[in-house]
C-alpha cells in the first residue's frame, strides 16, 4: 500500500497587497494569519495551490 504523505505549510509572508487568487489559495489551505501552520495531505490539488503561492510559504514534509 502507498503511504499517504502529509506536508506542514506555514504562512511566513503577509497576504495583504497580494493578488486575490493568491489570497484565496492561502485560505483554501486553511491559512489565515502570519506564522500559522497547518498539516494537509499532499494531493495534486493541494500541491498546485502550494506551488502557486510558494513565495509566501514554508513547506516541510511530515512523517
């Protein structure tokens, strides 16, 4: 069986002044404020959202 991968995503830069669709990606990941971290499963949809706003995030793999 394949193991489900999880990633921890932390918002390290502010969302103010960013494009609306970038802000929506952060909200979709569950990030609301600076230095907040969430653990999400690494699905293709989530990976695309992370890739879109990677300049705002710190991403770590969770074992």
